[in-house]
C-alpha cells in the first residue's frame, strides 16, 4: 500500500525492483499511522492522486510552489531530525538546495498543505510511533566490545563509548522487539536518533547483531598491504623497489573475517599500489560483507571512471606530494595532473577523499598553498609527514628534509584519523599490518620485525606485540611527551630513543634524552 500511495507518486529515488533494509522516518511513520487510521489511508490516496494528476506539484505541495514550502522547516525539525538517513545519504538534510526531499517527507507536506491532517495530529502520531516502533541499529553501525563497550559508526568513522546498561539495551535493538524506546534513557535515545545511529521501523525487520570481547589491547586498525606491485618509482618510497609478492584473496578474506571478529574498526587497503592487486575486483565486491570501514590508499593513477563507479570503500586516500612541480618532482612528470583529475572525479561521485603528503625539498614552498586549496575542496583530512630515510629515499638524500626545517609544516595538517598511541602507551597501541608475503607486523615500517605469519591467526600474532609504555621511553622525563606520544618508534631507531621529528616539532633537543 505504502509503495503505491507514498513511494511511487512522491519519491524521486523510487525503484520498483529495489527493496531497502531501511526507509526514511517519514515513510515509516506513514506506514505505522495508516495501519491504525482509515482516514489517513484515504487522505494518502487522495494526496497521491493529486500528485499523479499534476506532476508539477510532485516536488512541492499545491499553492506552495513559490519559494520554500511553509511546512518544510516544521517537518525537517520534527521528522528529519530523527531520521536514520539524516547524517548519511540525505543531501536534502545536508542543506543541498537542489536535492529533493524523500517521498515520505513530500507526502506529509502534501497532507498538511491540503489540510488532510494537522500538525497536532502528525505530532501525536509521531510520538505514538516512536513509543511503539521496532528499533533497529542502523546498517552502518555496529556494537563493539573493546576495552569498554562502544558503538561504531563506520560511515562517519566515529566511535561512541557507552555504559554497560546502554550497551545491553542496544543489544536488543535488532529490529524485532517493539516498544523499546520508553525503556531507554530519554537523553540517550534522543542522541542516538539525532546522530542517525538507530532506525525506527513500523514493522519487524530483523538484523543479527554479533560481538565478543576484544583481545587486550584491542586491535582496531589493520593495514593490509595487498601487493608489492607498483606503477610508480617514487624517489621517497620507504618500501624500496617494487616486487611481485601479493596476498592470496582467500588470505585477505580470512584476515578481514578474523579482524571483524576481534572487534576491528578500520581497514587500510594499501600496497604497493592496491589497484594492481590481481584480485582487486573480486575483493572490492566482497567488502560490503564486513562491518568494517574501508579506506583505499592509492596514488590514484589507476582509478578509472569504471573503477570509481563500482568502489565499495568508504574513503579514498590519495598521495599528493605538493602542487604540480613538487609532486612531479618525486613521482614523475604529469602525475600531478592525472591525480588531481581523479581526485575531482571522486568528489563528484560523492566519495570521501583524504590526502597524504610527504614533506620533501621540492614542496616546502608549496605546502601553505596546498593547505588552502585542499580545504576549499572539502577534503576530509590532510596528513603530512616527513619520510623515513629508508628504501629509495636512502638513495636520494638530496630530497630529504632536516627535521628542524620540515617540522613546522606538520601543523598545516587537518582532520586526522588516529592510528597511533592511546592511554600511557606509545605508537601502535591498536594498529597492525598484514604484509604481501603473509607476515604480520606492528606496521609496514616494521617488516623486518614480524610478529608471525597470517596463517597462524591474526589474533595469535597480535598478542605477541610488545606495547611500549611512555614511561619506558628514554624521553619519558620530557615535558612534551604527553603531547608527542613518543612519536614514531621506527623513526626513533626502533628503540627507546626520541623521535627526532617530534622533538623538532616541539622544540626539544633529542640529545637531551637519548639513551645510547
């Protein structure tokens, strides 16, 4: 019934052959309301007939075509503010003036404009619906039992800590139990709805929820270096010369399965160049099977329009090492223009983009301009780093930047997903890497110090990692240690000495705290 009276006549996104696990809150409300009120059924049928007879009124109610319809701000505040699509997937809620509202929203707007119902009746029906509906954890949200209970929104890459009572209540939000809302703390429930973490359903729609206690410490971030193959020979690459090793697809899928079971959050798909991975297409198609956030780390040159259209990742991180001159200086002539073209195409397709930049002698003067340009594009985050003098960089010392010269530019970065330290521990507290040869390491820089082989089990390897406390570092007495978190242990020589880059950033002489 709802498809004929709401979705088909009003919704610009309606596809007859498609069945969605989640629907807009307005449509769910109308479904609930019409099942209990015969008058509303008749009113909906009348509104649908009016919209079909005059398609010009489909996107706005009659007599309200000049400017923004009077009812829209009311409906946005009372309905959209609690919709599961508000934060993710609704351009109208995001303020796009050219984006049409959903079909349920337009149907409600038509009912109000034609005086087929009133605001008071709508609010009464909404309150009854919220009290009796089936609550279901949003598709993009997962329960995670880390050191403490959490909710993870992989679409926004946001982690929410909850108490044990809240976690137990959320565990019941699997779409089959009516009337859960009155049992929740009102402030907690309002927050969950406002953040689009819960869907309100008019009828049961089960979603299995799975969790277990994570190992201690929890492994939250996993870098999967799919292949050693690369289509560039960048002067600064820490990996050195490209190779031919790559992880079998079965091993990658097994690692993702175990990582998910270990309560993992985010996966970085890396290389080499991951788009040269032999099984990339099949892997990409399988990614939606996992309740994980996937970030593709790529130089961008192989991102064809076809690949972009079918990407199943949440984010693409492009390597952009300056403006045209600085980028091409270390990656090759013409690579900047090609990368920027792919960046712009990704943004046009609505794909979240972040950028990683290595500071070198060829881009120092460009970095402030790059900062302004990237912010103007709406890039999610910009990561800046000074490369380690290993791999190819060891053969090109002329492009390396002294820490004292390069460190001030690190403050230009913005956004920033944390893969580093936490609590009283140095870097790598929640991060591990799977290498193309099947070994597991603290991160890609520590390939020569493996924790074991993937076929032993990811968790087995993870539990072998020695986690360094800040108090064990040679620089523990430094007054800046709580801010720099000990920096990168690889740059510090894989020992307990200070990280020279972080020392330069915070104005500290590393010799003051060096143990050796």
